[in-house]
């Protein structure tokens, strides 16, 4: 039987490598804009550690990784979404 190797991705904040299932995926979908955990398109991954998603430079890193300008209110919405994923860790994964 062939064993599947885990798909590894790098957190854009701490630059550590994790299994894709343990990261939050932020995607620039060409139809729906910025989506979390779904969609196809250019993606960036952030680990679920509070220091990574509350980093002061996360907006700049997301803009660079997704190659898009993010509105100032996006970070407020983003932090609320991240908090809801941390309250319910199996949601959307």
C-alpha cells in the first residue's frame, strides 16, 4: 500500500513548515475575492498561533503573498474570522 506524504506549506508570518491541515488558508479567488479556507487561486497560509495572526506586519505580508491591496477594515474582519476558527478548530478543515 502506498502511503501519502503530507502536503507541507509555510506560514507567512513565522516561516515555519506545517502540514496543510494545521494552517489557515487565505485565498484570492478570482470570482469571490478574499476567502478563508476555501476557493482556488493565489493562496497564503498562516498557522493558528496567536502571535502569527496578530502580528503587526501581517497585512503587509498578506498583500505581498496575494499580490493585492487590502482595505484597512479587512484586518478587523480577518481577526474576527480567525477568532471564530480558533473557537471551533474543526470548522472548515
